[in-house]
C-alpha cells in the first residue's frame, strides 16, 4: 500500500513538473469584423449594391414614364387596345421585377462566397498563428458559447487581429510591388 502511495505521489509530482500547455481564446466575430479584407469586400459590395439600386431606379422611372404616357393616351384607344397595352405593361413590369430579383440574388451569392472565403482564411491564419506561437489550443469565443468566460490575459483577439491585418497589408503591398515592377519592365522593353 505504501508503495502504491509513493508511486502516485511521484506520478503526481512528475506531471505537475511538466510544462503547462499554452491555451488562449479569440473573439471570432471581432477578428472577422476587424479583418481589413472583410472590410474591403464589404466596401466593394456596398458600391456594387449602390450601382445596382441606381440602375434599378433609372429603369423603374423609365417604366413609370411609359405607364403614365399610356394612361394619358389610353382615352383615345379602344377598349381592346387598352387591355392589350395594360397586359403588355404588366408583363414588362413582371419581367423587370424578376430580373432585378435575379441580379440581387447573384450579388448576394457572390458576397456570401467572398465572406465564406474570409472566414476560411481567418481560420487558417489562426491555426498557423497558434502553431507558430506554441499554443496547444486557441478557442473561439462566440455567441454560441464556446468560451463563455476567459481571463483577459488569455484573450489574444487583438494580437491575432493585428497579425492578420499586417499579413493582409503585406500581401496587398506585395501585389502592388509586383504590378509596379511589371509596369517598369514593360516600359523598359518599349
């Protein structure tokens, strides 16, 4: 019995001497929302959406003018001609609405695809960040409750957000360097 207790004490002592694993957490939503790539994508789609709405308004106004012109001229047309024109205008309005709805769905699908890509990049970055910085675990804090509470000292949200934005900024500046060197090469060849 004494031997068993001594073995257990040694075992407990040995395991307590091991280095503790690094564990931290991030606020997933904050990292994603503060990621410059996501901000850039949202800005691009905001512009696309505004352009779409302007075009939709312009086409809608042209249709209204056409409908008002018909209403003024309708008094001089026969009952049959009026009904034909009403049907024609109704079909045209329906086609326009379907086209607008289709285009809006395409824009939304494209946006969702881009955002899914951002989330995948953030997840891959956090995984790489964890490996490079010796973390055994990086937990995600979100509304679902993966981490309900964590010590502030274990929250690496700001560090990860800064690192991913720095990496994104370097990528953007590397791309512009490549474009500039390509332009210089093209101008020197001329």
